[in-house]
């Protein structure tokens, strides 16, 4: 009886410690966790700050606006990231946020300049014989245009002679229209150079998986979070994405998998292929004239994602480490400076070599230690808890977990080799979350008892376990406001403790949506007209086919021939009851024929115009089975860019 009474009292104390779930404050457990974390690292080291400020020339202080007047980037939004870390931010992440907030135009070495701190990525400008060679023109056009204007004002006006996209991620090509306008120039006058497979891989991420990826981006980059000490303090790789519409300008030249040396506007570029590392399509390059090595996003001042939270193909850490080793072996001792598409440069040959060796070692470490444990029988989640860290991570902030982490990257390595299953039979065909959660809550004795378990875990500072319990209650009963508030507070404390900007954002966006509801947030739109018009018709139709819902298909189907005379493209669609299969070219026997321009077809997809209007105006011609195209469009699921994540 005494044991029962003692247990009851313990539970009562645990569940009444907080009158309500705390919001916006660091608990005692979080304060201690952050203080202990900071004490283990040389937080006061100023080397990175000296490098991040080196070569400063000028800056933009006022907000950068999009064409419609909306704010693409506000340089003052992270002015609060100064001084010592508050209790609500991991001190290591706070340090990285201060570094990433340093913004302006900087001279890397005479002839090479960087526009940093106005987007997630950095834009590099190289002075060629006739004009600017621009590397990675940011996410959206407005900051790229502003950066070019600042360079012209500060260093003398020069035309753009070439644009390089180092890889196939939107924050490195989406702003191209800010520095070149394809419609306003003879396209051959400006070289647009990208790695092999660039267009295919850009489309795969931005279009085919674009809807789900854009939603997940809101969590990874915290696009709905207000900047502040209890909100967004940075993404680790950079502070944030600029806002606006991205565009896709197709390259005029691709660098092959063997790399090549070429002269661009009087500057020699030695390209090295780095595909299937940080991006499926990527290159790095060396500039012998400047003794400068540009590592794109293969080696930056953070550990990168092996599997990014927004979703992408799992990356090859073994190849990644070997590409960095090849850079180190071929160019390390030759390089006076190492610069990248994120963060600040590293100067001095010895420092460049150390940075490359540690980056190389980091990706090899997570690969080899994951596989060592896996081959001893450890499952994905077991090995992630025991992955540890390499010795050099204790002193080299450039390999810290600001973006990718050893924990989730080890899971990605496991997934690459073994897939999603951990070989435990019970996990092979698990119940879906809502059904499993209902049973978990029932097994705990019902909602009230499950809440007591979660509150006790929260009081003990066991926020991972508390989040697990409260999440089961929410998925079993999405209307339970008490559980949602406790789950939000659990996520918040996990976010306050996270060293990774991505982890912090994921937890804090989750908390925000639980408290305020699933509301749309302004983010980068990768499915806008500029992007859709910029890709090949067959690739566009492959993306459309992923929306085909057999339950909505009416009739027996047939073959629809689409002809886009303005682009000299043709796609025929074999429309069946269960599958929509596009092919490039003309079909031998089409059931229906559609003639339309690509621009008008994009307007049709975006529901900016209806088919009847296009037919009546003569902008679209339809012959044969005129109802077939209607059947196709009716069978396409609407896009829901704001689907639920933290609730069922």
C-alpha cells in the first residue's frame, strides 16, 4: 500500500510541476544542457570571425525587394544575433548564426569577390577579361541582381560574360534571371555552364517531388518562424532562403564526368566532376591564375546532409570522401585560398589542406563507423545513438553538426546500403501512425494516464520520450488540445537544445503549427511559370503523371498527341484506366490531337485560364476525341502544398 501511495504522490508531483505547458522559455534542463554543450567547445575562438570579415568592401543595408514589391531579403532581420548565446539557443549554433549574419561584398583575392549573407548561399564574382563570371546566382533574382549592382558600383561596371551553376540545387541557380535575361540577349553571348545531368536532376527535385519537398522545406529552413531568440536563428548552412520565384535557365554547356580545362573570358578553369556527392550533378573547380580552389558545396564550414530533411536522393559518403581527397591531393598544396558556395573562405595553403583533410575525414568517419556497427548487427537507430564523433570535431568548427548531423547522417548511410528496413520482422509491416497511436494510448490506460506519463517525462527533462508519448496522443486524437500543447512544448525544448539549425527549425516549426494551426508560409515557389516553361516537355509530363489518380479516370482512355509548335516539341500520352504514360515525339495513331504553345499550356496547368477560352481564342486546337484531354485533367489530383505533418 505504501508503494502505491508513494507512486501516486510521485506522479502527482510530476504532473503538477507546470500549471500549463511552458512556452517560449528554456527549462532548467535545457539551460543546463546548453551550458554543458558550450563548455565542451572553444566557443571564444575568433579565427572564423576574422575570416568572415576579411576583405570587406561594401554592404546593402536596406531591404531587397522583388518585382512585386515584396521583401526578398531584409539584411537587418538577424541583427539580434550578437553577444553571448541566450538560454534558448545552443551556443554552438548561436556562434554559427553570428558568422553567417555577417553580410556584404568581400574581396577574396584581387579579381575574385563574394556577395555573402543575403541568401542561404553565396554568389561569387570573378573578374574576367571582358566582364563578370558569376558563380551560383542565389535562390531568387532580386538578391542576385542587387549583388551584381553592388559589385558594379563598388568595383566598376562590367557586363556578365558567363554564369556557372556548380550544382543542381535551387539556391544556386534560381536567381539567374537577376544577372542575365535570356529574352534580352543573344544567348550565345553569355555562356551558362553546369555539370552534366544538371537539368534532369534539377527537375527531379524541383518538379517531380516539388510539392512535398516545398512543404518539407518549411520545416528544414523554418520559413514560418519569426527571426528571434526563441525562433529562427539560422539554418547552419546559411541564415535563410531569400523569398520569391525561382527560375531555371538551361545551360549552354555541360561539363562531363571526366571534367575539363577551359578558358572562360580569359580565365582558366580546371573543372573536376563531383557528381553524386552533395548533389547528383555537381562540379568543383580550380583557378590556377588565382591559386584558388572553389569547392562548390562539397566542402563548406559545416557537416552537410547525407539525406537532407526536405527529401532528396541519399548521397554517397564514400564517394564524397574520395572526391574531397582528390581535391586535396591535386590542389591542396597549390591553393592559397579555399572558397565555397556557402560560408566564408579559408586562406593559407596549410589551413586549406587541414580543412580539406578534416572534411574528407568527416564523411569517411560517418561511412565507416556506420558500416562497422551495421556489420556487427546494429540497427539504424541503435548505431545512430553510438556513432560518436571524430577527434578533430572537438576543435574544428567547420565539421560541426550545424546542417547535417552525425546522428541522422549515419541513418542515411544505413539507408543507402540496406534501405528503410532494419531487419527486425516486427518493423517490416508496421501499423500506420494513427492506428498504432490509438493502440499505444489504449495500452497506457487511456488518454489521461498517457498525458500523465508524458508530463512526468517532460518534468524529468526527457523531452524525446515526452514528445513520443504526446505525439501518440495527438495522432490518436487530433482534437486533444492539451496533448498538442504539451507536444509543442516538448518540441520547443528539443529545438532550443539543437546544435543543428535544421533540427532547431524542424522542432520549432512543429511547435508553431501545433499551437497556431497549419497555415501557409511564404517560401520559395519552385513550380511557378518560369520553372515550368524552362524544362523539356517530356519532363513536365513525367511530373504531371505523378498526379494521375486511377479512381478519377473516366472512360477507356486513348492516346493524346500534344504538339508545342513554338518549342518544336511533341509529347504523346498513352492514357489508360490505371496509368498515364507520356512519350516524347509523335504517336503513330493518336485518339486526340492538341496544339498549344508551352506558355499557354503552363497557364492551363496553373489554372490561370480554362480550355474553352483557349479554344475560342484560337490559342489551342483540339481534334479527334475532344473529351479525352478533359478525362486526363479530371483524373489529376489537385496539388496540396500545405498538407498536415504534425497532425494526422
